[in-house]
C-alpha cells in the first residue's frame, strides 16, 4: 500500500505507543494524531522528543467515547489507525478486571465502529489504502511447555483477565473485517522492554529497586520464560506491517530472546553493578515472592511469517537492548522519579485476597 500520510495512534502516550509515535514522527516524518486518555500509565513526558513537531498533535480522550472519535475522524481524516490503547498489566487485571473488559473490549468495539464509519465515507485510492492496525499480545495464545513456538494459527487459550480481554478484542477486529470488509491487520507481540517503560513491569521495576537497594521481587521459582522484544524494534515492525502487511492477516512479532525471569533479573543486577557499583552485589537483593495466580510457564514466538513476508528482524539482541535500557534509566531520572513520587511507588500488585501478605 501507499505509505499513510496521517496516522491516528491510540494509546500513544503509553510505553509502546510513545515509541511508535517517536519513530513515526521523529524518524520517518509521518504526521501523527496521538489519542490517549492519560490513565496512570500514560505519560506526556514520553512524547517530549516530538511534542513540538508540526507533524504531531496530541488529543486527550478515551477510545470508549464514540462522539469524540466521530469528531476526531471527521476533523483529522487519518489514512490509518494504529490501535495500541489498552489496559495491559496482568497483575492489575487480577486485582481489577472490570477496567480491562471496559477498555480493551468495549473500547476496541467503539473504535472499530468509528473507523468503519470513517472508512465508509472514503472513495477510490483513499478507501483502498485505509488500514486499521490492531496491536495485541502473545498472551492470547496461553502457555507453552518447554518446547514449541506460538504461530499465527495457534489456538487461543488466554489464562488471565488481561489476555482474555485482548483475545476478545482480536476476535472483534477479525469479525469487523469479515463481516463489514474493514481493512485490518493484527499483530501479536512478545514482552516489550526499553526506555519509557512504566515501572510496574519486571525490567524497569528491577532496575529502579536495584538502584535504591530495595528487594528485587521474583515470582515463584523465577523459571517462567518470556521472549523479550526491544520496544524500538517493535515500533519498526509495526510500520512494516501497517505499510506492507496483507489485509486480514495476523503477524507475530518477537525478539528471538527467550529468558527466564531469574535470568533477566540477574542480567540487570550485573549491569547495575557495572554501571553504578554498590557495596553489595545487587543479586543479594533478589527475593522470591508468592507466584502470580495462573502464571503462564512460557511464551515464545515463531516470527517466520513477518521475517519471510515483510523482511523484518529485530535489530537488538537481548544483551544490547538491556544495556541501552539500563543506561536510559540511569540517564533519565526525572522521568521515573516523577512517577515514583506519585502514581506508583513499586508496590506488589496482582495477588488475590486469599494470598495477601501481612
């Protein structure tokens, strides 16, 4: 397809969304309208590098607001939608699933209807090249054993309220394509990491706790495996799918970097000890805590399709990406100190009432 001139990015002040916006506006010169509700994980500071660009406009709004969406589509007339707005933290979904159902399912439905109404007004080349790109997760596929990989045809088996809500949104997107003809593409990605990551997630939490000399929590035995994808590589993959992917298709995006949680924490400890030496090795801070309810054992992605069809591969291996990530947190204290002073202080999330520690 012809590269879009203007893209509506939902959730563009979040972790992955802001990386996408920075890449589109800062690296590619694409015009972007960022829509974000600025809930706890949305942060305008993550858009600072592009905030003054004439190619960027920020709109504070919620994807559940149909009237706002209709007005936005009518005024901006985007060539494409990159839909990243979502409640995304598994632990928070365990504590409060309602917000995940509301945003991830109802919000996606509302956005699909607004996009469909806009698309129906287009004609000719504009109609033919419009795309709705839905960004999802590998967690919809469930849990793997010691062997095997998720492919685009792996049956869905979500195991948390978060992954179930994302699975539902994936099915809505598929249905809007098959029923109404809306030109969609879907991507399912593995665990992202990198700069501007809200510090409730494993890697930034361990970095910041390690800097502060606080315990480094590891769930269960620490042997759960994830495939780690550097967020800037993910942003480039999304562009590849948006501009070259086939309508109606799904593409898995992974970092080719499987690691146990314990391996990840150990690698962060080693980097912190190297970059900011302390009296005691950070590994001494590792603390095994009660496991997350229903914690999936392993995720791993088969990326053959996106590699073969679109020529994308991750540019960072885990070691280089993690080094860049740790260095970014050391060099950008104001960004995360502002968060830790108010929105989130590093407390444990995602324990059911029967597992609450005193």
